[in-house]
C-alpha cells in the first residue's frame, strides 16, 4: 500500500480573509439546506402559462366556445384550483449548485477551482467516482427489475416463516450477505417494499424491528467493497489504496460490527414479542412468481460479479491509475447491461405482437385450418366476459393494469398478476386463478417489459390495503411504533393457497391516458420522442427514472466546495488542528476522533459523501505538510473514516446518506412515516455500539500490521 497521493498545494500558507469567511459561510448554509430542504412557492402564473403554451393547440382553441363575461371569472377560478402550484426546491440537488454559483459570482473562487472539483486533484478523480457509482447503480437496479432479490427474499422467508424469531435471524443474515454483494442502495430499493408487504400480510405490527434491521445491516456491510459506496472510492483514490487492500482492511471491522449488531438488536432493542413475535402466519407466496426475468437475473448477476472481479484485479495490479480509471471498466459494463435490457424489450414486444395477432385471428375465426381449437376458445371467451376479452389480456398495454386492479390472475395474459384479496367478487375465482398461475404463469414465458408495473414499486400492497401509522405522543408525524389502523376497506389475510403477488401501482407508461387538458399529460409534440422511447424500451426507461441522478450535481458541487475551502485556506487550518491532536493522542486518539467526526460529519456536511470528501482532504493536507507521519496514525485515521462514513448512514438524520432518503421516501409511499425522533431512537444505540467495535478493530489492525 502506497503512502497516498499528495494534496493540492493551492491554499497552503494563505491567510484567512473576507473571501475565506464568505466561502465557509456558503459551505455551512449549503449543508443546512441539504439537511433541512426549503421549498419556495412560485407565482401561479408560471404553471398556468406553461399549461396554456404546451397543453393547448390552435385547433382546440378555435373549436372551444369562449365563455361569456359572467363566466370568465368563474372559469379562471376553477382553472386556478386545478393547477398544481410550483415550488423552487432548495435541497440536496440544488443547494450545492447554487452555492458554487454564488462563490463564482462573488469572485471568492476562480474557474480553476471548479475545474479541479470536477477533474480532481490529489489523486481523487470525481468524474471517475461518479461514473462508477452510476454504472453500478444501473446494473444493480436492472438486476432488481428482474425480481432476483425479491425471489431470494421470498425463498429465504419460506424456509423459516413459521417462527418469527427464526425469520428475523434469517432475514438479518440475508440482508448482510445481499448487502455485501450489491451494496446498500439497491438493497434499500428492493428490500424495503418487500418488507412492507411481507410484514403487513404476516400481521407483524409494528414492523419496526424488521425495517430498521434491514436499513442498518445494508449500510453497515457497504463498508466492505469499494463498489458499494462512493465514499469508499474517495478514500481509495485519495490515499492510493487498491480495491483488494481496502476490502482486506475493512473485512474484520465490518464482520465484527455485524456480529455485535445482531445481539444488540435482537436481545436489547427488539427483545419483546411486540417487535418479533414467536409465531406468525406469513403470506403463502410462491417465490417463483416474484422472478420476472430469470435469464436477465442470471445475466445481470454474472455481469456484476465479473465487473467487481475485474476492478479488484486491475486495481491490485495498479492498472487503474491515471487516465485509465475505474470508468474504463464500469462504464462498458453498464452499457452492456443497457443493450441487453433494450434487446430483451424488443424481443418481448415482438412476442406480444405475435401473440396478439394470433389471438385476433383466433377470435375472428381466421384459423380455418384449426377449427377445433377455435371452438375451444369460444367458451373461454364467454366465461371471461366479465374479466375482459382475450385480445385485451394479450394485446392491450393496459391489460396488466386492469387485471391487477380488478384482482385477477389471468393465466394467459402477459402482464397478469393477482391483486390483493380485498375484492370479494374475485374470491369466487380464486381457486381457478391460483391454479392457472402455478401451472401456466412461468416467468420465462412472460415478457419482462409488460410486468414492469410490479418492479417499479417492488412487491407492495394494493392502494386499498396500504398500512397506516398512528401519531406518536407529542409528535404530529405518524411513526412506525404504533400499530397499523385498518383501512376503510380491509382485505382479508391471504388464504394458504394464495400464491400470487399483490397488486402495485401501474407506472405512467401503462396507466390509462389522461385527458389532454390535464397538466399531467405530456404535450404530444414536445414529449412524443420520449414517450416512444419509453414504450419501446420500458426496462431501461424505468431504471433510468430510478437512478440517483440528483446525487451527481450534488457530489460534483461538494467536491468543488471542498476545493474552495482548500483554495481559501481553511483546509490548511484544519489540517494543523488535526496534526496537533495526532501528536498528543497517538493512534488510539486519532482512530477514535476520526471515527466520531466521520459519523457526525455525515449528519452535518451534506450526507456521508460530503463528509468523506472534506475529511479526506484534511488528512491529505496533514500528510503533505507534516514530516514523518506515522503509518499507524495515518491509516488508522483513514480506515476509521471509512467505518464512520458507512456506519454514519444509520445515525441521526435521514440525509446522512442517500440510502436514508430513499428508505424514508419508500416507506412514505407505502403509508409508513418515520419521524426524526423515531429515526434517532432506533439508530442511536446500534451506531454507537458498531462504531466502538469497528474502531477498536481498526486500531488493533494498524498496531499489528505497522511497526510505527
């Protein structure tokens, strides 16, 4: 392992002046808006103008009768109530960008600082980091769309579902193993909707133990692999650590923290039966029904593993330095996955068109050479009259949405799924529908793009059965601690034979078209190419909508802001403070303080990415300006920062990590709201315990591996 890269010399020896003060204030204000977003209302004239320009055509204006003078004011009032007001968000995606623009406008920083924040200095290449992050995010989300993670989760649950305690332990082990492989963000995106559905139908109320355990385990194990978290890549590039060496150093702290996290949760925080029941009745779901695209899952998993293996091997051989960064491996892998998804959608679309034509010909009696088959179809059509025609179930893009919303499980339909068991009329056909789903509804025979309604939101409850949370005492925000209140139309628990999956909201590409006058309808001319691409390639379109793209401008802006602090002299000041502490406290004090600052920085410096970028630059400056830095102290601080930046994701505020924001938003979409108080309550003890164990292991490692 090399001694790391030298930090930039810009800003060294510069005195703190007025521009330095302004830069620090802007940095702190930006982070405050990241933690507490602000939404500024805009004049109603803007959305009204947008609606009239893009959603009105000359033909409609000429044909529509003009209201009289007495009705004009009333028409405008009705129009104002139907237009959704616009707001200017000052949040994670916009606040850092605005901060950079303010520093440029006030001449606090020159344009070269912006370039350094994008291209990188001191061995850190921001563009390389974000390319790796987005590439792996696409591969992981595409893998999630195949249903592989939900299939594995149901398979694990089916083997230990009778005992609540055994199920909790099995889930914990599964989250740890899955998080080690795919990272925290894909696991949050896929695992959280699954847990909401599972705990609701298994009558696990409240689901606090299962949801927080999954969130904490996913973020804890993301410390092991460089590809699991962009903060890990920041540290490896900043200090010249290979991917293999990084994983070797973080293996023991991660495993030790995971081993101590389980008893902390199981026997301390969630020790009562109210959190983990002894026995339960989970939904009887065939895991195979969750697997949308088996071949796609195998392809995506293989590509993911091969890419990680190449990164580890090339990094260990020093082949990823300079221009040949990690983007030369991750970007082609993501492109391969995009091409594969697009080819699969085209094949599935052609197959559905062929099936629709065959059904149309069969319905019209064109297949005269097979009259006996045509006669067999007739009664089926008569029986299915209440459910929809054969043509609807095969050819219409909205057939899957209607089938799920009506609670059907048509065995021939390419998009068929059973909805929740709440509709009493559907119970009459339950036995026949389930039998059809088990015998005919094979994942390999169902086009993947026609089932994206199920993968868009994961496996979730129908809107009519969404769980509700009650307000906690002293706080108006609903929490997870109280039990779910029954919905106005409660659905009975699934019967033992109910092996189908619940209904989910249909994505925009499959929902019924809205009237042209509604603002939600995209203008035909302006958005026609996008709609065509979305219909032709639904899988890549869906994955792109789920990518954490707001993190890209945020990350680049945070790199630029840290470069601004370097340019104005603040990094040198803080590096001097750290040098004084390292001399006085030694290895143990350096590991402890950097781990603590790492966790607190996740909550104060704009997610764990902002904290890692800032603190790694301080350590780089300390290394470059302090002679004879001890290897024990240096790498003890580096790996303590790695532990803190990953474990700090489950600490005190949701914006401590992108995973926290995703987790909160997914739960809110499912009707579960977690207050800040509850977030702190269930994370405080686990983060303290795991940080103590992780830092102790790091201190022991550097003391054993380095003599000085």
